[in-house]
């Protein structure tokens, strides 16, 4: 039986991310206030990359299904100020929708024993369930950044 709580968390977190991105155009997506490098686009792409890495790649050892250069653009190791080519906000939104469906399908296949399996090396090891929760929690944190950037865009 699938973990309904994880499915509900995925549904709620990803719905809000997609809702926040509705109506964001390319100019707004690339806006960074003075002193900041992270944009709406970067925060959305970062959420995508972190969930892909933690919830899909780390738990299955499968290759990422995101475009190859996106890890360098959006990961925790990225430096947005040095990125010269960005995907469009609509490309990121499409990937977020696709990933939502892939992750939901993946979660539905997992037994309680599989969800309890520990992955990763200490001190960063977690259960599969914990990896999924951590990825979605990080995404929820970045929703706040997106909200703030949208507000700053309006008052600039």
C-alpha cells in the first residue's frame, strides 16, 4: 500500500510551487535584487534538482532525468552569477510537472520496508522516506524565496 502521507505532501508542496510560478514571465523570472544572485528561476530549478537528486537518484541509483547541465545551474553547488545560459521558466515548470508525476508513480511502488531502507553515507544518510521528505521540505523553503522575490519585483 502506498504511503498516502508522502503522496499528499508531494501534491501540496508541488501544487504551491507551480501556483507561485503561474504568470511569471522571463523578465520577472530572472530578477535578482541588488546584492542577491538567486532568482525565481533559480529557486524553481533548485527545487527541481534537489528533489530529483534526493528523492529519485539517491534512492534508486538511477540517472537523473533532467537535462544534463541543470545540476550545474541549479544545485547547491551552483553559482547563479556565473551561469550564462538558462532554460526558460516554462521549461522548468514543465520539468516540475513531469517530475511530480514520476515521483508520485515511484512513491506508489514503495513498500514500507523500502521506505525504511537507509541510503547515503553518514552523516547524511536517511531512509528513502527521509530523502523524499527532505527534498520536498527544501522545495517548501524555496517557495518562501519565490514569494519574496515576487513581492520585491512589484515594489522595485
